[in-house]
C-alpha cells in the first residue's frame, strides 16, 4: 500500500527531530536485523551526554556517559495505524483467559436458562453433554464477550510491534511520532516516548527552513532501554545501508576514450553501478548466536 502524504511528512519531521537532538547519522526505513520489522526513522547519537540529547532524554546514567546511542522513531498518522501495533501479548493472553471463563459462565448461567431454544434436540442422551448453538445467542453481555475475544485473537495474530520492540531492547530509545492529540500520554506503550507534531504544519505541508523551530514537542520522554553494544553496531550498519540505498544503482558508467576499449567488469565483481544482490544486505543469518536477548 502506498504511503500517504501525511505519513511521509511525519517521517521528514522525524529525520529533522533526530538531527535536532544530536544524531550525526540518520536514515529512513531502516531494517532491524533481528526480525522483520523496519523503523520509520533511525538516528545514531555519538555521545549520550550531548547537551541536545540530555535536554530530550535526560542526563545519562551509569559509568559511560560518552557512550553512543541509537534512537528509533515510529510515525503514526491515525488511531487505526497506532492500534494495530499497540498491544502486549502477555496482557492479551491474560485478558483472553478471563474472557473465556466469563463466556463459559454466561453460557451456563444465562444462555441455558433464558434461551433454551438454542439447545440441539437429540444431540445427546445426557443433558450435560448436549450440544448448544451458543453463537446464536442474543444476550448483549455474551455478544460483547465474543466480540472482544475476536478482537484479541486478531491482535495476537499481528505479533504486536510496540511491545516486542521494547522487550527486545532493539534501540536505546524508542519514540512514537504522531499528530498532536492523537494519543494521550497514558496510552503511550511502556518504554516508549511520544513526540507530538503540530497538525497545522501537516496540513500546510511542512518544509525545513534553517533557523525555524521544528513543529513538534516531546510530550513523553522515552526510557533508556540500553541495547547491547553488538546489537547497536548492527543497527549502525543497517542505518548506513539504508542511507546508501539506491546510490549509483541503475546508472551506466560514462564511456571515455580511456575506457572505451576496456573489457567489461564481470558480474561477480560488484561495482558502484552494480545492482543489489539477491540476499538483503541489511539482515543477518538467524542462528542461536543472533537471537535477541
């Protein structure tokens, strides 16, 4: 599905915001090397004690204030866009267990006494083993429970993004960037921060102008998750790959008198003008040593 203009504007502002908080290198659509997710924007901060970073994230804790950090941004343009990723699998499983028990109780105590016509006659010689068409029940409480169970099953099938990225510490800081008023602070996923963008800037079409303030403000400061050093370096490599994506590809080297008679370069020897290889360069092999910890 093609991106909307609003989402593209949010990503442009995300890049400008990452630079404003001190990131020396930034890129869009950076693959996380540990699973299938892509970050809308990613930034590399050389030193956690950079004054701009301290203003955004607070003073660094621990014995390495000069250590680098990686900051990931997810842009969400609507409630529906946010809701599909916003769920904790553990909490969903707990809620589902409660709803299943509640459904059973309603079936036994209310459906069987109020809607006896739903019993399938002759389905069993024993009353306790009789078949019931509970799905046809009109009881409001029962319908509400069934509807919520269906919604939970749908969410659990999505492999909820926000909870997984925070639990796996896929970056030092995780930030949601969204139009002002889209999310309340208490709705921000655990471990994540919230940067709100002025909706008027999105409507007018924001363009970066030197010296002008950015049309966004940090509403919730992100937690410091402390991604491991090896993981941080892999993210840096993928950031470089994303920033270099498309550079030189599809171009034909100009022919000059010096190289007019030169033999063609073998396809096995990649050059600046080579096409990308079949194996993505921003992923890693998944073996036991590469699993997220």
